[in-house]
C-alpha cells in the first residue's frame, strides 16, 4: 500500500518554512503500514496543483494533501479541488456551527471570510478540525482516495491521529506491522550503533531497526512485518530481552513517553514534590516539567538566577562560594540545588549552571561546560558535562540530562 | 527562471529525517532570482529517480538533485545519472587526490569503496567537495542544466555557496526578487486579511502577499519580481507606507527577528534590566528571553510560582490577595509583577497567571483565561486574555503576548 504526500504553499518553495509536516506524516503512515512513495511540494497555483494530483494518481492509490486551506486569498486548495473533481461548493452546517462556537467563545465577530470556511465540495466527506477552523476533506474519485488537510501542523496532526489513520486502516488492507520503541539517553548514535552491531546484524528476516535521533536523546524503533503475528510478537520480545543488557544503563523507556512525563509519573506515584534552580537553562527545565498537564500536583516552582546577585540574595548561595569557585562550579550548583529544596520545601530539586554559549567560555570552562546537581531526601550530588557550542542544543541537552538524573534517583528511592 | 529540487533518500520518505536542505536551497536560489517551481522527494530507486528527472525537465530548465552520493550500497544516484544520460563512469584524478588527502590526514585506509567516489560520469563537470568526499556534478543535457550534490547539509551548502550559485548567475539571466517581511501580533489571520483587503486587492502586477501564521504571531511577506529594480523598490516602499497605518498597532517588526530579540535589543539600548514572575507559563517566558545569546546583560532572573505557598512565601504576594481573588486574577498578577521587580531589583518585569489547561477551568475562569501584568519604572498594569483549550498553545501565546506588551512599553519609555 503506497501513498503520496503533496504539500501546497509558496512559503515552502521560497524556503521560508521547512516542511516538517511531511516527515511527521510519513512516520505515522509507515507505522500504519502505508509507505510513502513520493513527497511533492508545489506552489499555491491551480494548474500546478492539478498537475501534481494527476501525476500522483498514476503512481499511488492514496494522495494526502496539506496546506492552502486558510481563509485568505492565497489559499486556493479548496477551489482547485472543486474544479479538479468537477463539482461545486456547498455549506456544511456542522462545520459552520463548530466554527461559530469558536468565534462566540472568544467573543469575536464571525465574518464572511470565516463563514466561507464552512463551504466544502459536494463530493467530499468532511473531516472535523478540532484544533482550528478549516475542515479537512476526504474524497473517493477515479478509484483513488484523496485527503486534504490544513497545513498548520497541530491541526493536521490531530486530524491524522483521530480520524485519517484509523479510517485508512479500515479502508485499505494494510499489512500487519509490529513496532517496539526503545528510548535511550546519554549515548551518541554512532557509539550506540557500534555497541549493538552484532545484535543488529543478527536481526531475523522481516525485522528492521531505525535510529531516530533527537537532541539529547535517541529513539530506536524495531519494526517487524509479516504474516505470523504470534511468532513475531515472541521474536520481538526475545530481541528486546537480548538488547536490554547491552545498553541497559542508557534505556529510559520502552514506551513513547517524554522524560518529563516519566519524571512526573514517578513523583505523583510517590506523592513527592519537585523544584528547580536554573542558571544556564533559563527556565527550560521548569518549562518541560510544566508542559505536562497536571504538573501542579508535584511541581512547586523554580528560581531562575541569571546573575550572581540573584543567586546570592534570593536563592541564598553564599557569596564566598560564588567568588571562590565561580557560578559554573560543582560547589555552586550543589548549593543551588540544596537552596531550592529548602526554599521551595520540596523532596527533590534540580539545579543547573553552565556556559550555554555561543560565547563566554574560558580555557578551563569552555562553552558547553555544564554542572548539574540533584538533591534528594537522602543526598545531593553534582556531575559535570561537556556539551557543544550551540546555545539551543546545550540548553535542551542539559535539561534532558538533568531530568534523566532525577529519574534514576526516583527509581532508586 | 525556474528550477526544481529533487531530494533522494528513503530516510526522508519514512520520516526519519526532516528535509531541511530544500528550504535552505530554496532561500538561496530565491535570493539569486531563481524561483523553485517544485520540490520532489523520491526514494533510492533507479526507475523512480529517472521518472522524477523526466517530469522535472518538462517543467523547468534547471534541476538540482541532492542525496544518494554516499559510498554505501543504497546510494545509487551516480549510477542512475550515468544511465539517464546514457554515459559511463571515468575516474577523476583531481577528486581522487583530494579524497586521498582526507584519508591520509586521518590515518585511515583508502579503501576500494572510497576510491570509487572519484569516478564520475564522462559528461559532467566536477564540483569539488570541500567538506567531504563525494564530488558534486554539473550536467548540461537536453538543453537543461542538472546539478547533483551530496545530501549532507554542510557539504551541499558549501558547494551551493562557493560554486553553484555564482555559476548559475553566470549561466542564466536571472531577474531579481524583492521581499519585505512584516511581523504582526495580536490579530488573527482572517481579521487581518479583512482589514487589509482593499490594500491587498490593489497590489500592482508582479507583487504578491503571503500570510505565514505561527502560534501567537503572523508573518506577512510581500514579494515582487520584475525587470525594473529601481521602480519596484520604490513601489515596495510606497506599498509598505500605505499598509502601515492600517495595521500599525499590530506590527512589531519589518525584519526577520523574534519578539525576544527585539525586547532584548531595546533593553540593551536603554541599559535596563528585566525579571519575570511566572505561573501558568512555567518558565517559558524566561526561556524565550534567555534563548537570545547575551541575554545575561539585561535579564536578572525569574520566579516560577506554581503553588499558592510559593507565591506567598518566596515571591511575597499577600495571603489575603490570593485568598480573596484567587491566583488567576488581576490583583494577584499585579502583585506578582511588582514583587518580581522589587525582589530582582529590575527596571521592568513581566508576570503571568492563568489556566493553561487542558483542565482546571471554571465557569468564571474557563481554560485559556490568562492575566498578564507588566511593571515599568512608571506604572504597573494588567490585561486579561481568553485563549483556547490547548496547553502548549496557551503557554506560547501568553509568552509572546507578554513580550509584546513589554515591547510597547519599552518603546514609549
């Protein structure tokens, strides 16, 4: 089963935005047993869109289209599809009411332009947009399926997950695919790959390993396709059992969950509270923790101390410690973690201090030097890391590393 | 002058990597007056690559290809091009010597596989790779130009900047393209579009407006192509002068810069300092501020107060205020902003308190209710906002809105 993705929008062709939608869709489609034959990006131009549709339908049975559904003049996908399928627009009152609700709830006038978003081609099934106003559309024409979705990533993602993928699985006979995720932290892709080389070389037929690196973490995905489900589930389990001891110290999950979700779950289970004291991460650790719904149950707060004065006066790190060792030091980060735990009256705390870059490094403490401390009911300890030169990457790597250190302690306690 | 980009590689089609090369190339090509008609991603499959080449050459005069030039089995671009142009491979000794140098300098054996990287089709001009081992290739066939480059981003970028773009400018007569960015905040796409409808309808020939929405902000891009550069630059200026008064209260920049960069620049110019007190944003405002290199020059720190106790005990909001009005209230957010300014001894402060969701709302204060306060040397004020149901979006919208409120005050002061 093969499909093609067509992304529509001048902004992609002039390089103003990177097309991240296609990669996300391709991943989800592959998980569902549908492979992507081609990804085509075209401009907001009627003839060009029609040509792309014509070419795609000679190659595949399923065409997924994103973009060009906004309310403004440069968005012409809907009109183009109407012409392509030789049909007309009709108002869909379900969509109309849903959009009106959004506008009413925000006390905004429901303008003509917005009302037009409720008009859809007669021959489509509407896909409701739970995250925005432009509806998605499902067409079955020329013996093929065409699906049109908004280009706004979170709107498209919600449609794909809640409606499109389940419906595609019903509509097409998709092969059986088994996936197992292994999330690792603290080891680079090439080192990991060397470490598990003989295990990987011995993978049985039908099994495939993918490396999906993110900043600071790496997701391994082991996939299996085939006929005998029971046999493959057994094989999968055996393979994971063999892999685990080789890299056990780096594995933090076998589920698709984030580090902050895991830490949150462990804190909740224990009824324990957390705080942070952040310097180089500038609030990013707290942001990740609080990005989890319900985090107020275990997160008390954070002090972001970007200057010596604040570290001393508000957090309570001793002036002598700061002057003797400097802000980026084991002594200071230990003091920060302990002060946070005391001030916020929490069971656990995280502290980080480092040189995020791109400048500010010295010979002794080059850019990318980071100290992380964890304080628990039993002990406080710190570790030094040497990351790279990129500010954003250093902030993310520090945060994920700190959360993982805390996770390990939570499991021990 | 139009071109097409073809990116080759299975990793793109299974969603393992996001194709960032195309966006970068498209931006560079546009700056050089070459517009990108289409971007096509295909798999490492001979027939599929040939079909893509055939289709592309019916549309455009220039085809840029990336990927599939590595030394491993799945890299088949070079062999495919050879077959496509009905030619054979020949060893290029300049390339051979360059690759050998790289291996010698790293004390690595120069294997057979690597030596083959020096073989190129007879009919190509070689583009030397200053960053890696796979050479680029320039073909002139069927009255078209075909350029093949490695998929490794920094290798491709070096080839494009140092060789391909300059040579394309010589080879083709390229028109110039003019772009002007207008960044707006605080108004939705459809409202803005209605507001500027008559201005947009009156755009002269050759001018085009694009709406590029992000969460909480909107980028407008006005583009012009044509022959008479001086005339169009004048027209562009006049158009912007006409647009500005229609939406002046929403415009925050005419450059490609972030809100936090602007706020940072203004604070630096004034020699003033900033702090934040955050509840619902959980450190995300501070994170945005500190994502700017050099922000330690004007950012002192932040208190993230996720509980009543912390708001009272560390930040110093009065217990009575919290109990009487609740944490999400004008009174509390004003007190938070003033306390932050005092405690961190800064000239300005931002405070935010709200219900980020997805749960925790009441009839009076539904999910998405957010209070933002700004404290300046002259006054402290607060505004109430009603955002949506999505936690992540609410956090981002609150942060960008708060930074924009501060920006306006900084411009006044």
